[in-house]
């Protein structure tokens, strides 16, 4: 029985799924460039434009996208979390007014798939969420997903979201200190060495226990991080770091900061000796020719939902995130942490550039998700495979037949 008044050092830490060669995470980590789908589970997805499209936020649409992503051989599906007021961010689209909870949604999607990893986002510091609750929820989700469930732990940078939970925003680095204690407790519970009694700075447990054990030591742990404190937390707890560009979303701008960011992440993990993968969110605009792609980009950006962008920008300016200091409101029309635009060869070139800059994977976003995901799979994936950036998954022997079979 562990009893500590001010430290997590005595807590048990189960092995990472990356240490188990048979785990789903180890399988997808063998891809030189992992590819996933950033699910559009919110009104407007990630683009603040009124240009016509068929992208929807509802579960049925996201179910179809997830099955399509799996049939095309993608590796994971990722759900965003955010807390918004009535009307979302307003504008003509009421941007993000409707927002499926990613934890419930990704758990619901998991048994519909057979190989795709599903990753949820959870704000662990909002309200009175206790690590014992989330440890059991996540262990259960892990069994439902047969070891294919990931937990993206975030601490909340927005100034207004905590007010919804009757609290003030916690100082940036203290949030990560609290998250460290939270995650350390969950890990001990997943290890299940003994009943846990723990008295920490923020959480207390008396003879607590969680069963059954997660399938591969613990659920996949993810950290959306862009700061030194976030990278230090990730290096202690996370298998995957979801990071951003500090220098704007257009590809050439983003590439000014991404190599430095991935180096900082690698250095943090070198200090702990843990394995990791680093991923980023590209918004992909791909057409048969470069000219068509940029014309499509221009059509989207010409229909900016300006009022919602103003409101969203105010949210960012009131926050204390360190991931987007040079992003500007106009980046929000198209969306994405980095914008990849062009022909299939152009898109493959830019994904290869991200890989050379230290990025191990991309959770892809599209403007009109369904047809653009199909075109990406048809036109870009073969180029990535030819360059050795993607290895055909033997479970998906013929992606086109798999999509047609659905």
C-alpha cells in the first residue's frame, strides 16, 4: 500500500503499450509516417467558412468517416474537446455550436472498427473529476476497444471554459503539475499492484483499486503540448505528443518552427528515456493539379465566416496556450495547425517535409471530409507508399476493395 504526502515517486507505473510489440500502438508506430483522421465532431469542423460542403458533426457522419478511414488503411481517429456557450462562436455558421463529446464518441466508434486506434480528449482539471473515475472509465474503454483506446490528456488553456465548471483558470505550469499527479495516480491504478492509498497535493485516495487491467499495460496516453512544461509532462506519461506550429499555419511559415519544436520534444524524452511519437494536424487541400487546389483554397477563404473568426480569435487571445503565437485570424478560415495545399505530389512532398522535420504522424483534416478523404487515399497514399513513408498494412490488403465492400 502506497502512502505519500507530497510526491508521486513511490507510485507504480505500468509499461507503455509501445513496449509491447503485439499492441495496436506498436503496430501503427511501425509506420514511418502514421496517418489518422481528426474527426469533425463539431459544427463547422475546423474551417470557418460558408463555402458549400457536406461535412457534418453528427455521429452517423463521423461513423461513416471512421469506417472509411479504416478501410483506406489509416491508423487512428482523434476527437477534439472544447466547451462552448449557446450558439458556439456565432457567425453565419454558429461555429461549433453542436459538439459531440469525444470520450463517448470514440468509445462508441471503437467496436465498429477492427484495427483503428481511437483517441479521445479529456480536460482532467475541470470540475471535480477524480483520477479514480477516469482510470476506471479508460480501463473499461480500453477493453471495449481491445487495446485500441487512447486518452489525450489536456489541462485547459481557455480563460472562459473553467468558469463553466465554477472555477478559475489554474496557472499554466501548475496545471501540468496537477496533471502529473492525476496521471501518476491513474497509472498506479492501472498497474494494480495493490490497493492504493495516496495523499498528494491535490488528490487523495484510500484503499482504491481498479479492475480489470488494461489490455497492454495501460491505455495509450497522448498529450497535446506546445510548452516546456507540457513536453516535460508528456515525457513522463505519454506515448504520443500532439503538437502545433508556433509560426503560423501556411506550410512555409509552419516549417520555420516545427524542426525546433520536435527537437525540444525529443530532448524532453531523452531525459526520461521513454519512447514516443510526435504528431501534428495538417489541413489538406488536394486536387488533381496545384492550380485547382489553390483555386479551391481561394474559394473557401473568400467565404470567411468573419464574425465567428473574430469570436474565436478573442478566445485564443484570452488564453495562455503557447502553441500558436504567430497564428493569425485569417488562418482560421481554412483551419489546421499547418496547411498543406497542392496536387497529390505536392501534398506528398509536404508530408515528407514534416517527416524530415521530426514529425512521426499526421491527423488529417479536410474541408469536405468524405470525398476529400477518398481522393487523398486514392491519389496521395500510393505516392507515400512508393517513397517508403507508408507501409501497406497486411490487415488491409486492398483498401479500394475494402471501401467498395462497405
